[in-house]
C-alpha cells in the first residue's frame, strides 16, 4: 500500500435544512444538506403516491378484478 495517499478524516457535523444536526466521519469537516432521515418522506411515513393522469387508480381497478 502506498503511504501518504489517504485523505484526512474528520469528525464531521452534518447540518440539515430542517434543523437536525448529527456527527459522522468524513473528509470534509462541515456538511450542509437539504434533506435528512428525520425529514425525508420515505423515513417519516408521509410518502405519497403521485397519481399522473389516473394511472395508479387504473392499475388498482385492473388488478382488483383479476384477484377477485
């Protein structure tokens, strides 16, 4: 292994736009992000299906008949 080629790792502080902060290790000391696991819809359970032109409803109707 070559010497002196690895980056320095710091105890990084991550700041989210929602106000959440947490620490991790990174090559950058301070990280700013727009979304984190505290405010992301997938992790909070507030995820919504986006129905474009009724496609989700047509899918549900099509396969509800097949299963019954």
